[in-house]
C-alpha cells in the first residue's frame, strides 16, 4: 500500500476517532447532566461535570408607582414649586413611563453531584424614561393676574437657567454580577431540597443624581434582589402515572441590602428642581429594607416527546425517558416583602420625607412561561419564553413592571472532573 493511501487511512481514522469522541462527550452530557432528573424544578442542580448556560432577553415597562395605600400613582412624586415671594406656583407632575431592555446570562457548573457554583451577569441594553411632564396649577399669582400655567412656569424657570427636563435614556450598561453557591441537601426520585446563597459584586451603575428620571442598573435600583441572599428551595412530584406530569416547587428566601452612599445633586442641569446639596450635604446614605418572602411554581409537562433513544442516548436507552419534556408550561407566584428604608443626610426633614415614600413594601410577582426542550431529539438546547407582571394584584411602595422574555439554554459536559481543575490531579 502506498504512503499516500496509508496517510489517507490514518487521517480518516483520526477524524472518525474525533467524531466518536464528540459523540461520547455529548452522550456523557445526557448521562451526567440529566440522569436522575425526570423534569426540571427550581431545586435542580447540575451534577458533577455538567455545565448549563442560559441567556434571556427581557423587555419591561413601568408606568407608575404603588403608594402606601396600594394605589397606582405617578412614576414620581409631584415637585412643589414656590415663587421667591412665597406664592405656591403649582406642582410639576411626573406621570412618566420607564422602559428597560435587558439581557441576563447565567452559568452554572456542577462541582460535585450535590455542590454547584453559578454566576449571573446581566447587561442592560437600554433604559428609557419618558417623563411626560404635566402641571397642576397652584395659587393665584398677582404677576399673571391668574393661576400659573405649565407654559408660564417653564418660561419663568427658563429665565432663571432651569430648562424643561428632557426625557432620559442610557445604553449598554452593566448590571450587578451575582455569584452563587448551591448545595443539594436531599434528592429522591419524587422530591428534592436545595439551599443556595449569593453575593453581589456591585458592578451595576448608579444613576446620575443630576438628571430627572435617571435610574441605575443594579438590583438596588429595581428592588429585584438584595446584596446577600439565602434561599431554600424544594421540588415535589407525585409518583402516579396520571399526575406525575406536574411538579410543584417552593422557595423561601431572605435577602439583605448593604448601605449605599450617593452624591447629592448640586443643580448642574436642573438648578431649581434637582438641587439638594445645599441643605442635605454633599452625600447621603440609603439603607434599603431587607427583602423576604415565599415563592411557588407549578409546572406541567404538556408533551413529553419521543421515548425512543436518540443518537445521544443510544448507548444508554434508559436515560431517554429521564430527559425533560419536549414542551412544558409553568406558572409562578412570588410574594416579596421588604422592611422600611432608612435615609441619612444632614437634613432630618428631608430624610423623613424620603422615608415616608419608602416604607415597607410588598409585591405580587406573577410569571407564566413555556419551554421547548430538544434534548429528546438529541439537541442539547432549550428555548424559553414568558410573560411577567406585578400589576395583577396591587402591592405597596414600589414601581411595578410588566413585560416579556425569551431565552435559550445550552447544556454541556466537562471532559475533566471539576475537582481535578481545583485541586489538581
């Protein structure tokens, strides 16, 4: 046989070996990452060597704020305006709408079968606040021989260097990167319990204090998560052929906020309406009230998909039935509460005013999602979509959001034991 022929055979064997290796690796993915989990639940953790990455795009809108009585009011409190001679000119109303587009990426790695690590890194694609400024007339103003209109006020304010504030927007802003550890405490075919803890890395941006309508990009600003948190999660399924398509999950949590210091606005852009530094000091500190609550998720496997092994499970047919359902839907509800928020500046009066608007809060978070998993067809990909709302039931002292999200989840298996990467072998 010629050298060329030998080379050709050697190359063919090498390619076949690499293809076989890839198939073996992907088959190991199914065995390692999905064995023992008949359906996905919130207490699921990646077993040793499994890598799960998902990325979701979300678009939300906030069109008001729940006050202390549970009424949906304007996005921000009215700004009272008084003439230098003491007459009440009127209120600047800020009905406002805030729209946010965000991409949230999550990566979880199974270090052992019961211990996993995860990182969440959100990225805010865009934030926009349409102020929709309006005017509520005040006292009779002798200078005008009538009440002041909105046009009157902005003409007067403009003569003093205060323009009518424009709408606000920001693009490509990082959010808070969250680091988490997950420990599976108990796992049986029909139930499991997991505890996880997370910490904030404070990579989100603070809002520009000089701009009316500006919002930061952290969980502190959106009141979505604390800086340090602890969750106890569990999944429950009944071993019955009729109802075993259902999974019921629960989540108990407590999340703590650390104090944050902010620069006081000095009226750089809005000298008449955003200028607090002269009487509250150059900085002030906010300690947001800790969050706590309970959540529940009900999942239903609509279509389980084929039980015949795919190319991924051909060598381990029993695992085909253990894969997630082809199509599943779920509804989740989270009741979240928060303690009073504390303000600390040089002005006790200002602190009291801010604290009055930031008393203990509670939210009713609803989310409805669907997931299409292609694993039963040999493709390690899930496609997800859903709608979330905080206005189905009124809450108190927060700005509710409504919106949708779509996402993609990918599965992979490490070819080396994670413990060997940490401790060496």
